């Protein structure tokens, strides 16, 4: 995050997304994203899968994949998905915030891990960058919205192949909101809208910013939506590895410390926590850096597979003590 191009990278990053002022399109698939007032509303709107019936008929636990915030470290989400996919572990629904909302929405649209990798490696600055002059920020974010909608074929959230829930922060009151209906790109744009960098995303009468401010790893949302097993991918910067010898480093450290404490509380509800070793900063458009970050996600996920398989296979006997955190 330093320098303009790093800052921009960090957000735009998210492996492809960010935010901005939304414009409701004429296309019926691009109706404005809608944030329900409660998680009960979210359950009502998401009619793609009846989780209760699925659990009863398939006699299997409901698995949620939670993809957290973390800027350019979001590439690690792809590595995690690659390993899960290779081992035939597929989520029944996805909850994503900030960087996780980008990867999550693309995955939920039906793209496999190979396609996600291809998108990541081919991402160019002009695909998502739109610098602007505005008192509320210097990135508009419209290109991010358009990029996501293009990649998901303008499919609205409620029609994605895997139920997808996008977390953002309502700016005026600082409330956590859950998007799962309407314009997919617009919801993602709101979720990655870092305050002071990106113009807040306006949807209806409200403005929304980065979901990582209030829910960096939204495990609680997954549990309340009915998940039996929550696999959480935590890609937050760890304070112990943050440079604090300059003003910008100290600023980053303030954010990292706050997010770490928020995440610690959220992660208590996860059954498996994947924490890739991501100490080195990489630029969003550094191809070699993307590869390294995805590899970190693969390695960390590979290590938790035996325990994850045990939890899934023995679900009826699952107890809270089975929860484990595996670091690379």
C-alpha cells in the first residue's frame, strides 16, 4: 500500500476488484445490488438452495467457504480453492468480504480454479483502474464493477451457480450488510471500497465501503446462514510482520492490529482456518508475486486436508474441539 500505484494496487488488487459510485443499468441483470436488513432476510432472498432440505436429502453437512479481506494477498484464495477442488471439496455457499468478495463471486459464477488462475495471471491495470479527482477518493471503481460483471456474464447475485453473500460496510452508521441479490459487480465494488481511496459505492440512498472494516473474515455470517462446517481463509496482514519504521508503516499497523482483533473473534466460530504464510508484500500486477501468493494458499490448504476430511466424514460426531487453525 504505499505510493499511489501501490495503494491502487492493493485495492484493485483484490485480485480484481474494488468499488465506486454505482449507476443502475437498464439491463435486467444489472439491477442495483440489494442489502437485506437482517440475515433472516438474506436467507429468504437466497432461494437457490434450501439448505435444510439439502442437508436432509443428501445426508451431508452444509459447507460454507469464507474468504476474507487482505488486499493483494487475495490471490491466495485461488490457491486454497485449487486444493479444495482437487480433493472434491465443494462449498454449498460462499461468504466473501473485500478481496474475498472478488474471488468468491468469480468462483460462485461457475468458474473453476484453473479459470480463476488464468484471470489472475492475465489481469492488467487498465482492466480495473479508473483514476478520478473527487473529494471522497481518487479511484472511481466503475471499471471494477464492469470487470466483475463481464466475468460473471452479467449474472445477478441471486442467480450465481453457488449461493454468494458479499459483505460491505454501510458508511453512515458503520453497519455490516450482506448483499445477495442484484448487481454482482456493484456489490463487490462496495465490498472492496477502501475509504479515502475509493469513492464510496452508492446504492439507493446509502453509501457503502470496504467490508473488511467490520468483518474481515465473516464466519459469523456463514454460521447464521446455516453452515454446519465453515472453512475460513484468513489472509490478513499479521502485525508481527508489519514494517513500523515510518509513518505509512505505522498507519498500516493501526489497521492490521484492529483487523486482527476483529478476526480473532470471528474465527472462533470456524471449523477450519487456513492462514497462508504471506509475510512478503507483492504488487498486484507482479505476475511472479501472484504465483507466489497462490502457492502460499495451496500449501496452507494442503496441510489442513487430513483434518478437514476427518471433520466432514465424521460430521455427526463433530464437536467444537475439532476446530483447528493450521499455519503454513
